[in-house]
């Protein structure tokens, strides 16, 4: 008998997926390591391999880890220039495994070291995402673009307040600066919310799938660009960025050319990205101190907050 990985009751899952016609017989599963948010598992029966995704264990903040949101946006992006896994099933009945979950295609690939060619390809994928008209793929009501940036600033402040367990020097000053200098947004777009190499699968030097859409919405696409660039600058935040990444200005110019968007206020957006990542890291630190994290690499996450705040104050 296969042991259940944390957060996944295989007998209940097998009963449910067999009834839905997605599996045949007992299941085995392995948690994919590295994720510090939603939990992801490779699940197999005797015939098929697929992926199951569910929220994290414990301390789930309001609006975060929405399985139906991820499922909807990936379903909408099928057959667009943005590569995403095929989606098969959404279960919002928490009684099955203890939380809502969805099932999607298993895509071969990994995260190789970053190279200039791969970094530019990622920018092209991001520009392609931002070129898709939300109405054309059934996502016209997926978010409220009006006032998006103001809501982002206040939302991450609320998330911070919900996860406060210690004093973080400068983080409230960064919030104040952001809230007092919000730029005017251009044409809204589908926003991924956490676009980076680590949230893609790459094989044969090609991006095969963009994953982790839990923060997706309609809003200002420059928030995606700024976060992507910040991950490249702060490669200690994401080990996937080991390698050779082009300078920030080069990638930003590539995006501006590919998308036709004005990036003159990019510094503010990078400051917002710093605030967002600092708040996320503080939330993970809080869950770690409560013993509610699963996997490795959580003990050091809290150390990332201070340098992110310092960088944000330099940018805004």
C-alpha cells in the first residue's frame, strides 16, 4: 500500500477520480518539492500520470490559494500562445481530501540554469500573455482592472498585518511610499502574479508550460514584468536563477519592444514587487514558526525580508 504524502488522502482521491472517470484503481503519489505555497503532487495509477494541486496546510489567508481561480485561467489559456498544462478536473468539495483541488496534465520539463536565450524567451512568453484580450478567452470578468494598483498596495498591507509576528524595519515606510505615488496604469491585461523561471517547465531549451496561477487576475501587466526582473536581480530568492541572466535594462527593453508598453515608471513597480515578496516571505516565516510548513528551505525564508524592503525603498 502506498503511503499518503502530506495533505493527500490517496484512498479518498482514488475513489473520487475513479468515479469521475479520470483514474482506474489505486494511486501512488509524490509531492513535488520546492513549492512554498500550494502543494503539488505527481499522481499515478497503473495507466496514467497526472498532477494534483491543493492549498497549503494551515494559515491560509483570505483570497490566497484559490483552486478554482488557477483552474479557470489555465483552462481559458488552452490553445493560446501561452503554454499551459491541460486541465482535467476541479473539485471544490473539501471533504474529499481536506481541501479543494484540481487535476491537470503532467508536463515533462524542469528548470535549467538561466541563460540569456531562455531569459529573453520568458520575456516573450510574458509579452504574449499580456497581448491576449481577456474577453476573447472568456476572462472578461476575471478581475477589476480599475484601481488595480491601489488595491494591490492595500492588499499586500492586509496580508502583512495578517502574518505579523515580529518587527520588520522599513516595511511600513515602503508601504507609505508606494501608496503615495501610484502610477496611472495602461491597458489592462491578464496578469500571472508570480511570473518567474521557477514557475515554468522547460525542456529542449523551450518553455513548455507556465504554472502556479494562484495569483492571476486582470490588472496592470507591468507588475508581472517588475516581479520577473526582481527575481533575476535577487537570484538568492530563487535558486532557479543560477546561471547567466541578462541585465535588467536589456530585458525591460525587450519587453517594451515586444509589448509596445510604456515602462517609464518601472521603478515603482519594482518597489511594489519588493513589498509583495517581502510580505509573502514574512507569511511563510510565520507559518514556519507555527510548524505549518511542509518540505525544506523554509527556515531561511525570513532572512529575505530585510533586503527586499531595503531594495524597495531604493526603487520608489
